[in-house]
C-alpha cells in the first residue's frame, strides 16, 4: 500500500507512514487508492474480526502479508461494537466496550500492535494531544511496551475528572502533561515538535493522534459492523444516515473511507458543538476558524480539526478512480450541523425518556441525526464513550445516579501524576529532551 503526503505529495509505504506519524511540512498521509468491494453483501455477513481482517488486508496485505495483518487485527480487536435501538428510527452504535470505555480503543490498540511489530528495538517517543478519550486509549494500548515512551498533552481543567484519572495515574512509560491552554494549543505544540529538525534528530518521535494513518484505517471496521447490524432490522432496503460527533474529524474520515470501499450509507451528518468551523464551511465554502469555545462536549472542543485536510484530499483526489462512488462534498452526502449545550442536554433527556442513557457527545450525535432525518429514513448515531465517564454531567442533567464500572472505580481513587506546563513549545521541547 502506498500513501502520499498531503503537503509534499511524496509517497511512502504503510510501515513508513505508521513509524513517521506526521509527514514533512506537517503533511498527513493519505491512501493513494481505495479499492471498491464488489462482494459487499458477503463481507457484511462475516463475523466482526474476520471482516475487519478482510478490510485491513485490502489495504496492507501486499506490504506486510495476510497472516501478519490477521494477527495484528486479532490482537487489537478483543471487543466488539454493539448496535442498540435508542428510538424507533435511531440506533446507537456503541463503540465503548473496549478497555478504556471509548471508541478510541479501536484505533489506539491497532496502532500499538503495528508500531510494536514494525519498530523492533528502536526507541520511540509517542507524542500526542488529547481532548479527552484519546489519552486513555493510547496510554492503555502502549502501557508497558518495551522501548516506547508515551508523552500525552491535554488541556488542564478541560477534560472530565474520570477521563483524566484513566491515563494520568499509570506512571511507568506513560508521561502526562497538563497544559495551560485549550486542545488546539496542545495540538499545535505537537505539530511544532514534529517539524523541529533539531528535536527529531535527537529523539524518534511518533504520534498516536488520528494523525497516524493506522488509527484511521482501524476505525473503518466499526462502520461495517454498524451497517451489518442495521441490516438485521431493515435488510438492504433502507440505507442508514450516520451521525458522527466531530472534533478533530478523524472518526468521520474513516467513515468516508468506508463508503468509498462500497459500504452502503445514505449520507453522513458531521455533528459538532459550538466549535462549528466545518458546518459553516459546508454552507459558505469559507474556512474561518474562531477561538475555541469550552462546551459540555469537551472532547470536541476543536476549532481547527487536523483531519479536515484528509477530508478535502479525499473528495478532491481520492475518488477520481472510484467510478461507482463518484459522490461529492454536498448536502446529499455530508450535512454539517452544530448543536448547542442546551440542545445536547435536551437530547440526553429525550433519549433517557426512551430508556437510553447517553453521555453528552453521544447525545449530541443523536440530536444531529434527529435534525437530519427525513420521513421514511432511519439512521445510526455513534456512541463514543461509556456514560460513566461523564458521571457528574449525566447526574446533573438527568438527576439519576450513575455507577462506575470496575475499571473506572479503581482509577477514581488513584493519584494524578501529571506535570503542569504552560502553552509554550520551548517548555515542551526541554521536557522531551530531558
């Protein structure tokens, strides 16, 4: 499999892209080609792990071999998504049944398996920024791996207490930095590090954000599972509308790749909070990021999503070859909707009345889907985190008690080991070198 750098157009192998993370001039690695499945019904009938192996084989088997691909997927995907009916026409695709109770487990664990396999004895520093769940997923996936040091930046005071406890209490090879700033400033510091030639000459850097292509490819797999289970209710007569809660836009990019492969999806709803750069862009074609706004859906408080560059590459270049999937960036294929905190809380209450408890990010996605659905349509909203990870907010909004799963209960009593740093790249650089 060949990938190209979105900024320089240089091509690299999958292994090279995984090990580099970010390309030269801050370019993102994108597939040069996406195959189109002609046997989509057969693929949808496969069990989850076998189907995921088939999907990953179609991208990287030619480079690392089919048995190696199968082994990486089998070790990474030890849990499954679940599709649950939340309202008569809306289904939650629950992606939080992994070890850190968030959708990020799929991509982080697959990347960890890839990097551990490809790196050999080379010492690597994983440098990543998180707005919430990425930190826990990455920390869990890489915890204790030989020759891999993990440094995670997160905005101080802007993630939930339980999110923080999950990845800031581990120690060993997991280092966490609480940054006096927002997620965008954390992400900018990470990108600056990757473009710092002096730093990169002294330590081997890699990123576990959705910047890394291995994470993105792994996320394709749960879209197939969602559509397969949707067919249990509707057969192939109704194509699902899929609403994705969007922050850095890696999740929905994986969805676009899934559709390009041939997965039958009617359209996507890119649902954001008040940080509505993309919904405004889809309406005006003007890219005008505003200052990041803090919201109750903190993991999505991103005003300059990195993966949007991959989205534009996808629509502008990727589908030239895809004669059967010649879909454009318009409202027939992708709709952008911004949801306020008030609307998110209202969606949490509406779902609860139907017997479904959702944390804010999931509820926001359900609200976007509800606004988008037309008569005779049905759809899926992505449920990205376990409700207990946002215990305080759910108890405040719904007035019910949330009990913690064992993993969260154990983490809640642990001491946070993070160091506090200013939003200053030079401070980060000194930390990494020392």
